[in-house]
C-alpha cells in the first residue's frame, strides 16, 4: 500500500503541470541557472531513473532537502512528529472513550432517550467541520472564559528539560516537572477535544450498532441464564464480541483522524507535521511536501498493521 | 380514460409511499434531509435574488455585529456575512457536484468493468484503489491541490481523486454479487452480449445503493472543500466560500468578533446534515438493521 | 415429597409489539415433581419457548407476566432481581437450541466455567474450579483436557455437550432444555438424549424438555404437556398420552408422525394454520382446525377439565369443567 502511495505521489508531483525548479527560483531566473538546478536535482534524467532513485532514497531514509530551510526533510519531520503523535493519541483516547461508553450504554438501553440522543449525536457531530468546532471551543474557553490557551503546544520556557519521547505530557511526567505537565495539558485539551469529539461521532454509531447485534445473540442469553451479572454480560460478553469489527473500523478511521489532525493543527497552531505540510505548501517547498506525504503513508501503514495485530489478540478465531 | 386512471394510481401510490416514509423514523429523517438540501440548492440557485447585499462589495462598516441591517454582521472588509452565507452555498455545491460527478464517472465504469471481468486485473486495480481509499483523503486532496493550484476545476479534481475508490468499491462489490445471481447466468446462457448484460441486468440492481453513496459523498465533498479553503488551498478570495470565511474569521475571535467564524460553520453543518440525513435515512429505510426492534 | 418442585399457576405472558399486544402464553397451570422430567410439546409459536425462558425469568423487556411460578415454594416472579440471578445456573439452568451460538466464541471453555463459579461461589479456589469443571466435562463425555479449547474447536454435538456440562456443573435442581437436539443430526440427537437420561438419574435433577419432536419426548419425559397457541391443551403421563390421546390436537399430532411399519404413503398433516395471537378468537383456539368441534367450541373457550391427578384436558368433548 505504501508503495502505491509513493508512486502516486511521485507522479503527481513530477508529471503534473508546474515546474518545481521554476517555482523555487522564480520565473525570472535565467534558463542556464534553471538547467543547472534541474541537473543538480536530478530532474533531467528519464522518469524511470528518477523513480528508481526516488525509491532508493526513501528506503535509505533520505527524503530530500527542504528548499526553504535546506535542512533534510526527514529531520524536520521527525522533529515535529511527536507533537502530532501526542495530539493523535489523546484525541483517539477521547474518541474511543466517548464512543465505547456512550455507544454501549445506548445499545443497552435501546429505544430510550439515551439511545435516541446517541443516534442524533453521531449524525449531528459528524457534520461539524473540525476547524469550526475548534474555533468555537477557542472562543468559549479561550476568549470568553479565559480558562485555556488557544494555540501552541506550550508556553514559553515551559518545555520538558530532558526529552525522552518528544511527547511533552509524557516527558514532563518522566522529568517530574509538574508545572510543565500542567501547562502541556492545558495546551493539549482543546485540540484533542476538538478532534476527539468529532471523530467520536463515528465510533458512537459503530459501537452502538455492533453492541446491539451482540446483545441479541444466543450466548448473551446463555450467559444470563448462568446468573452472570448484567454489567459483566454487557462488557465482557457483548462488548468484547462486538470489538473486532469495531476495531477494524477504528483502524480505518485513523486515516480520517489524520486528516482532521492536519486541520486541528492549523487551527491551534499546533507544531506537528500537519501544520508543517500546510506551511510547506504555501512555500512551494516540493521536496518537503513530497516527503511529508510519504511520511504520512508510512505512518498509516504502520497503524494498520498494529490494528491487525490487536484484532488477532482479541479474537482467537483470527489466529487459527 | 385509462390515462387518467394510471395518473390517479401513480399519485395515490406515491402519496401512500410518502405517508409510509414519513411514519417511519428513518424515512422521516430522509425526508427532513431532503428538505434541507433542497433549501440549500435553491439558495444557491437564487442567491442573487435572495441575498440582501453583494457578497464582494462592502455594504456597511467592517466588523459590525449582527443587527437588523446585517443579520449576521459584517466582516473585516465590510462584506455582509449573511449574503456571503447565501452565496457560499454556490461554491460548496458547485465544487461538490463537479467533484462527485467526476469521481462517479471514473469510478463507476471502472468498477463495473473490473467487477465483471474479474481476474488479475481485478486484483491489481483493487489494490491500487484500496491504497488510495485507506490513505487520509484530506491529505491526498491537499497534496494534489497544492500541485494543481486554485480554481474550481482544479479543486474539484483534487477532491474527485479522493472519492474515485469509493464508487469503484461499491459498484465492484455489487457487480460481483449480482454477477453470480441466476438471472445473469441465464442471460449469459441465451447469448446476450456483454454490454447488454452489464447495462440491462447488472446496473439497474446496483443503482439504488448509488443514490445513497452519492448523497453521502456530496456531504463529504463539501466538507473536504471547506477544509481545503480553510487551509488556503481553495478558491481565491473574494469569492464567497464558507471555508475561507472561517479561516478569515479566526483572527477576530480574540476580540470577541465571533460572527464571522460562527455563521459559515453553521452553514456547513446544516448542508452536510441535509445530505447525510438523506443518505442515512434512505439507507436505513430500505435496508433496516437487523437486531433493531421494528 | 407431596409438594411439586415447580408449580406454575395461571401463568400468562404478553408481549408489547409495534402492531399490538401479543399473548404468547395464556393461563397455563402446570407442575413438575422433584426428579421428574416434563416434556412440553407443540408446534412453533405455541408459546413453549416463552414458557421455558420464563422459568429463568429471562424474558425481553417488552414482556409482561401474570400469575406465579413457584420453585421450591418461592414465587420466582416476585423475587428481587439479584435473588433470581443467584438461582440461575446454580439451582435452575437452561440449555439452548443452537450450540453454535450459545457459547461465547472468544472465551475458552474453562473461562465459561470459571465465570460461573465466580458468580455463585466467590471463594472457590482455582484448583477446585478446575476439578469440578473437569468432572462436569467427563460426565457429559467430553475429554476433560479440552478445558483450554475455544468453542469453535468443537463440533456441534460436542458443543452441545459442553453447554450441558456448564449448565449442570453446579448441580442445579431443575434443567430447562429448549429444543436441545433440534439443530443436531439424528445420530448426535440420540447421543444427547442418552446423555440427558443418564444425567437425570445420576444427579437427581428434574428436566423441563421443550420440543416439537414427539420422538424424543417419548424417550425422556415422564409426563407430557401439550401446548397450542399459548394454551395448555392436554397433560398426561407419557404412556397414556401416546396410547390414549384425548385432545383432538394431540391426536392429530400423533397421527402425523410417519410410521415406517404402516404401508401408508401419504404424509398426514393438520390442515389450517395458527390463530393470530394479537387478535385471538373468542372460543377454543383450535376450533378452526378441529375435526371434532361442536357449536360451543366456537363461542367459549373450554375450561381445564381434571380427569385424574395427572390427567387434564382443555376440551369441551370431555365435560363442562
């Protein structure tokens, strides 16, 4: 899958109209300079050779150099990646928690007000533009209430002393710096709620319908017939069996999450690879754009493998 | 005589259908969605007549909060937000429709053909389509839009590419299942030529799900377009566009000038709701979920 | 023991549906003695499954009950939910029709047992739990070392045995078996029936066997109750039911069993169909299909006529009640 995306990105960025060199140097550059640059960038070689070089470079971890900062793209990406990871993880946690609890209880009380509200919630919140929701939260919690900051990952001088993971929240804990932890969390809350709530709309619906299905199966009745407590029946029997299809969906939704992350990062000036991508696009920095898209592709591929592994762990039938 | 009778039959059957539809929860949802999306389509078509002011010419002092003169206030250029609200529907709908049209025109035929032929071509193309499908759509659209540049057609194309696999998959799976149905086999055995089989037998059975997918897709496309414009990759200002207005409105939040960011978002929510309620409702009405008490 | 273990008195169940109220079981009075096996027979939709599920008080939320079900003197219907829950699996157990879907597919067999034990006997040590589980598996003819297997690793017949093992592990006094052999092939059916017979005598438990198969009823039941359209129409010891069926429905049922010894080539069936349970008729529910009906049958429902201690019929043919 990664290979296909790489290929598509390659062709999109090379074959489509728009000479990247001209974009870099400006339309007034003398043709000889343009030619020299093209040669230096390897753009005058036949397409096939360029393609192979491109693949070889990526395999080596060489994503090219940014035309704006002249630093290796891969370095810039890795520097900003932890921020995106932090946002993604926390948003996912929020989305999953809302999805599982709201969805499961709604399924259990089928037809009740809770259930109806869950269905309305999933359709309504799904229609929220992530960036609009973020702006509204900024308005309410940042401007009106002054409770939370509205941009950035941290306040000045409030970064962890020692970098273990790159995730400010984790590093702050590992460093024992509680003031940094508080500051990081304050900055993290709004963006992750923004993204998490919007994504949760899908999860609520998925969990609800799968748990409804599981609750009507024979083994749930059989479990009740053995005297098992309702709560156990709901969570260990119904929900756990409903999980495999839910997990697969959650894995697929990860792609949606990443798209939303880009928008969220821009809205909150969150220094991740999403906002990096957008700023590079405005700067016409093609190597960086290409590198970032490739990076996203690899990230998504890794996550899908992870989801498959988790699925096998939960459902023994998959393993055999 | 029989013509009038047929007409009567059609209208009474139609009204019976409507009554049934409205009585059912999902049917009512589909209907409500239909009403909303129709309102927006009409809004887009009749924008010049409905909007009180021009969306691209200042009609008042800038940054004025909502008032009777300007129901949704004015933005930093003095444009009436309400008028931009109305005119914005044009951009959203035009791009969404074009993008969906392109995606469907490419995805459906390929899906039909590949689904029918099967074999190694099926595997290869499906693999390609699946890769695009699982990759974050917005990021792909961003990347393509970055290369193509602004403009209605370009943006529509960027969005279309993201959704081609959607149509491909739906059609292909439907074709695969319909293909093995008995009536197709019998058509085949009486020597019906391939195109006939595809168009007369397979396609009509595959059509209903297309409407649902189309509607859902338009909702997604509108959202993606808004996202692109928000990021500055969409149409050029000062064309009225909800996504762009949202981005523009962000800087004024801090001074509590909230209406520029609020109303365009509401527009997006409503129109997306309309299309998705229509799709959802229709889908559940025609294939109700098992396990739900009916 | 003079008191029966189970006494169902004037018991009715109605379901609230979108299209009206459906009375699935109407005014049924039955008893099951200690260590006795009662067969409940009838065609699909006669209410026998509802009756079975009611014994465990596992009816869906849209069901309403009237009457009482006395188990060892206590009315199950008026017990606190937690008290009822404690009875399930330990005093009263149920086995279901489809062994494929009655076990949790992602739980090992031993976990099914452990869960059961932990619910009813929190202090039990793991070693003891394994002992009892293995013993239960052994008594149903399943290799005890298969405790660690998952349900999908068993065949249909084996799964049903496992299901039975779990249900009897805590030595319940009453076992409700809802169509336990219906989805199994004939050979396995026979094995399961033999197993149930053996368990009944070994463990002194009573069985409520719910089925539409007159054949297995003859094998296992001591007494039989025939149900039609939610009503109990005949109750008799098994031999008498088969040799002297009283109710017309019972007679037609028995006659419709193909007999390989007779040379008759036609399959006999009962013409007509079940009444609409949302709009039940005024008179006897079997009236439209009954070849022996009289005028009164159309207007009034027949009363329960007690011919003997163990013999009851609900039919105008046998008196006025």
